[in-house]
């Protein structure tokens, strides 16, 4: 056994130096190391001491997977944010949009800063954006702008709509979104039952989806 500093029993990141196995050059020795993942690796004393090698290779793979996942999520988020931006501008600026009467038709605009998508995207990613939330104006009579917008869940968004209907059921009055959340029923289906099929509130909330109901809804 050489007289150089022995690293046996010492930990370096995920690696535990188990034993020195060979002298390969002046001052350089190979060590058999045990990784926390269960694998073994042969690493020189230099790479261990200088913090160059921290694992058998598993750490690098994990970081690569994590980075690829983050990039994938970021790409998905960017695509959704772009769709939100385009829809926001469309309902405010295009009279042929079905929702224009509730936005552009009422004088609601997209602020000058957000005419540039990059500015809007930057605001989204630093203001609580999540793929389960939707953009909402704090004051429904004011424009889309950083000062007047925030991210909310769909229930809160629906409660803020100016054309929102308040429904009475079992002696209590609240919005359709609130009822659906409280009763655990599907919002889109229940809305169609009331607005398209003209069911009573009681039937829309309580009836099961029988075959005859399916025919009405489809």
C-alpha cells in the first residue's frame, strides 16, 4: 500500500471510496467506489479530491432528465400563453369574434405594453402563472393590463363575468360555477342543460345522465 493520502472510507458526493485498487501514474491512484444508487465505479483520487466526479454517472442522467422535463414544460407553457394572448387580443380587437360584444364592444382593450407578446409572456411567468389557472381582470370594466390582471381558477373567473347568472337552489343563491364546485358536477354539461336544453335548475343539478338525457345533450 502506498504512503499517499488514503481516501478509503471517505465520501465524495454520492460516492464512497471503498478501496484503492491500483497505482496508474505518479500521484494518481484508482479507487473502487460504491455509489448511493447501488452501482460501482472506478475513479481516480484526483477526480474524487477535486470534486470532479460525484457519482457513477447516475447524477448526470438525472440532471439531464430533469432539464429535458423542464424544457418540455416550458415549451408547453409558452404555447398555452401564446393561445391566451391571441384569444385576449381577438375578443378585444376583432368584431367578428363571438365574445367581442362583451369585451371590445364594451370598450375593453389590451394595453399597449401587452401588444408585444414577449412583454405579456414575461408578466405571466413572473405573476403566478400556472397551467390550471386562467387570466382574469380584477375590475371587469377596465382593460387587460399588468395592473388589472391576475391568475385565478375557473370558478373565480366565472364568478367575475358580467353576464354571469345567479341561480337559486334549495333556498340558496350563487353562481353556476359555485354550484358546480359545491355539488361536484360538471360545469360545461350543467351549463348546457340550463342554457341549451332549458332544464330547470333542479333537474340540471340532480338528474343522472340517462340515455334520453344523453340524446338531449349530444
